[in-house]
C-alpha cells in the first residue's frame, strides 16, 4: 500500500507475494493447488477456462512492437525492407496465437487508457502510415516493397535474427514472425530466432546487440 496514492483508502493489501513461472501450465497447476491466488493464462488455457469462475480479462495498457537495429544492420536500415516486413506480419493471427485479451495494435500507445470528449484518445491520433500495419498481412504489397529494397541494396537475399524472451509468449511470437516472413518472401530472407532469459535479452537490447528485437 502506497500512503501517497490518491485513492489509498481503496487499497486493502500491504504486501503481494509474486512468483515467476516460465511455463503457464506450471503456474496454473499452482493456482489449482491453492498456492497462487491469480495467474496469467496462455492461449489454450484461455479457450478452455473462459467460462470458469475467476476468469477475468484485464487491459494491461501495453503495446508490443518490433525494434529494428538500423545502426548495425544495413539491410534493415533500408526503409522499403522495413515496410515489407511490417506488411508481412499477421497481427490478427499472432494475437490469436497468444490468446487472452490481445488485440492487433494500430497505434504505438495502447487503447482504453483514457477518453477525450467521450472517445478513446487513440482515435484522435493522426497517422500517415496506417496502411503499413494492417491486422491481416498484405503479402502482395510486402513483396513489392521487398523487391524494391533489395534492388536498392544490390542483393537478391539477406538474413537476420529476431531476439525475444524465452517465455511461452516470446517463443510463440518469434515462431509466428519467422513463419510470416519466410512464407511471404521465400528464399529472399533467411530468418532465425533467439529466445533468451529476460535479463540477457534486456542487456543485449540495451547494448544494441541484435537485428530485430
């Protein structure tokens, strides 16, 4: 409980015990054994347990996105290559794979944080790039941009690595992205995934030791 919080009278807890489990099944088993009061669910658990007592959907107010290392990777520094990769991502499919309350994002800042004159504030954010992050992939446009980028770079193909956490969600995300890119561009791109413990991933992200994270 934070004594300086404006609504401190509504906070009833002084302490929360938090345990980290890498696999959702382990966390759920602990919940079932009354050793946890709450746990996050993965995609299959979400489908199975949606109608169970205690199931709750909470908006985390977070957006997940790809960061391109344009300083160290000359291929990803090409704007047309980045546009191509963005158009190849199946955002709707990815959120279905991850399950829960995930939704495709069309703004960097998440929805449902606040309303302005009765309307979600993200509706008021202008964008000149909305066509580049569709919920469903636009493979035809993606290939067009990729061919343009490769021509500008003077190469016929290139490779890169996607860095993410070694959590269940992290593994599912890199698998989905790898599939999206390779099925769209064929042998034009070679994609590999690196899923590392959060602390290691964060250190490499901060140091700029990645292609895409």
